[in-house]
């Protein structure tokens, strides 16, 4: 049975508008002009137990609004949504004790006290038995390599250290469903990798379902086998990450290494494909997917090379192509 079931979910807002200037301000006191904003416009999807799903889209696409509805912070305008058999907007204790929402740009820890004190408050809020709380905190401290960080005032922590403490605080009650909104935003490469490794381990240990938004495609590629792509409030792609790349990557990149040998002039190399980059070590060529096998055979037969490799372009390119292919058809 699906952990998350969403059908024809909507969230519409009425946003006030006015022109600049004193007269416009005075007129707005009498007759306020508004326009409807369809933040989420009829989306449907399911997520299975233990699944990690990427939720992708540009800024303003409706990702955070959707997560807020799924976690119970917002009441939907229309449609149905059930998570763990509950309707989130009812905010039942039995539901809230089994989910968590982590927002990379929001703090849940008290700024001027150690994270450990905030954790103790969470223990009381969730009625976690003391023995279970100590075991869980020790486990999270080990997995996230927190060490003595939880004893320092939060204001004295770096962004990466604070984010690790935020995640630990959000998981003290061992939730079954994690809604993660940009959990690695602003972190360096090393901190991002450690948080990804932790999330994979948490998923493995507790069979937790995770819904992740991130603008870092490395997060998505490392964690998610399936993705939902949303734009202007509507889901425009739902499927395996590999299928997304196969459908929207019309070309592949062939990297030719020459080592000490010299490659022909660009005019000759252009016969194999579009030259993306050339340096002293070799050349990168953009080749249509259908021609890759033929071009590889010609390169090996005609050029003196030391190494040849084939790669898909970055997944960001496929995401951009999805947006380009739907922007004219998407609702205003």
C-alpha cells in the first residue's frame, strides 16, 4: 500500500496587487485588486514504503507548497491527499509523530542555546521514553559525526554543522516519512556528501520513505531512483531518473584522450561530432545518441588515441529540456 497518495491536489492563492504611488495606495484601501495564483494545479502521484523520490522544479514551481500540504502546514484548495493513512491538514498527533519536515532555509533549533537543549524539548513534545531517546540520540550522533557539536550554542556552529544538528533534531522520534526541502543548500561538497550518506543509511535502517527537493543534482543522482518534475504547479514528468535522461538527452559526450599523440585539426575532428572542449590532453565531442556506436568505431579506426569514454550530459541539461518543451503548453 502506498505511503503517500495524492490525487488532483490544488493550492490556489489570492494575491493583492497595486501600482506604485500614493494614489494607487489610497485606491487600494477602497478597492483592492487581486489575482489568482495557482501554486499547485492538479497534481497526482504515489510514493511507496521505503522509496526515495526526488521532487524537482525551478523556483516558484510549487515544490515547497506541496511539501507543506503533505506535512499539514497548509490546507489544500482541492483534491485529496493521504499520508500514512491520514489526512495531513487535520494535524492529528498520531500523524505528526510519524513524519518530519526539514527545510534547509528554516531553523528549528533555538539559536542561543546548545542543540542538546532543543533536542530535550523535542523529546518532551514527542513523549519519547528517556531510554529510547538516549539510544536514538547516540545513534544519530554517530551517523552524523556530531561529536561535541550538540553541546555548543547553535549560533556558534557553521552552516554545515548546524544543518547536521537540524537533521538530527528532526529525526529523534524516528519518523517513517521524511519531507526534505533543500537539506544541503549552501553546504560544501564534503558536508553534502556526508548528509547524503546519512540519509541512505537512515532509509536502509528504518525503511523510511523520503521526498526530497534539491537544486543540487548530485543529491538527486545519489539518492533517488525516481523523480517527479513540477513546473508552474503541474507535474510534467514522473518516472525513473534513467528514463528522464534517456528521453531528454538527445546527445552523448565522447571524450577522446590522445596522451602524447597529437590529434588532427578541429576541421577534421568536426566530422566526428560537435567539439565541446579541446585542450592539450584531448577533445570532448557532442554526438547524437543514434550515431554513438558508428562514431566510436571511426574514432578507434582513424585516430591515434590512448583512451575513449562515453558519458551522458549532466542531468541538469535534461531538466532544462523538460522545461523548454513544456513552457509554451504550461498554464500561465
